[in-house]
C-alpha cells in the first residue's frame, strides 16, 4: 500500500479542522499529514495541536514565518519522505475516496507523473452549489 504525504499550507484559516478530518477519513489509510503554518496569528496552532493529540502518528506540524502559499508548499515538499505527495488547501475538503482513486490511476499507468481532479463548490451546509 503506497504511502502518501498530504501537505496542507495554512495561514489563519478557520476551516482547518474540516480539512484535516477529510484526510483522516480517506478510504486509503496510509497517509501522513504535513501542516505548514505560514505565520498564523490566530488560534490555528491550537486547533492543529488538538488533532495532533488525537492522531500523533499521522500529523506533523511546522511553523514558519510568512513565506506565502508557494513557500509553505515547498517547505512541505522538503519535509516529505513518502512515495506520493498530495496538496490540500486549508479551506478545502476531500471526498473520502479521493486518494484511493488517484492511486489507482498511478497503478494503472506508471508513466503518469501527476493526477488531478474536478472540484465542487459547496455552501455552509455541505450542499453542492456548482462544479
């Protein structure tokens, strides 16, 4: 079963709990979450530490002074040690089978270098409003 590092760059995002939960609930379970806090000044760190207490072997947290989203993603890549990397913005969530389905694409065609997927826009209640 392939290992996947999920890199989440964050800066003052109130939706981080939902993002983390969507990774934890993936059908593919061999996942590590690398959170790069890009200089948050709100309660982001507290929220992440609550999840680290629940899932200590699944979540790595790093704080850096603001370098922007690209800088945070690059830091996450440097911290990654797994075979595959996936990026998740802190204000996004994944459907439960996202990683499993994408890994199947890699397995089906080893020449593939990366995969991507469609997205949905959802309202506060989780209803799809457009894709």
